[in-house]
């Protein structure tokens, strides 16, 4: 199975205080163990770094610690997908064609 990890899952997996931490870390663990094919896009990785270093998280995560978190848990374990402007346009068009509606995790 191929699984694309978005920012919300990456953050939940790496921060114990997040509500969906246990579910997210279990999924990321499967990717790290190679029982699923895990993917992450460059945009989600940079967003995760930003969240780790900019938001009020206690204890504060330094840029160096954020880099270590990302490399040890994500960048070395997930296949990286680079998205450009055309990719984003195609994704939005494809989502519209299949009438995909994103449901917030609290509504599952």
C-alpha cells in the first residue's frame, strides 16, 4: 500500500501532545519498517519544519532539533515527492473531478 503523509500527520506523529499522536506514529512506524510504501512531499516537510520552529510548542524546538526530527523520522524513511506549480494544478483538477471532500479528523 502507498501512503502519502501530509503535514498534519507528520506533526501529530512527532509531537506527543497532539490528539492523534498514537494513530499517526503507528502509521509512520509502518513506513519506517517498510510494511507500507511511505511518501512525503517537499511542501509538507518544509511546513513541518516551520511548525516545529515557529509555533508555541513547549519545550521550544530549535532549528537544529527540528532538522534532526525531520531527518531521523521522515526524510530518511519516506520517499520524497517534489511538487511544482503544474503538479499542484493537476492535483486540484483531479480532486475536483472525483469530487473529493476533505473531512477534518474530528469528524471521522
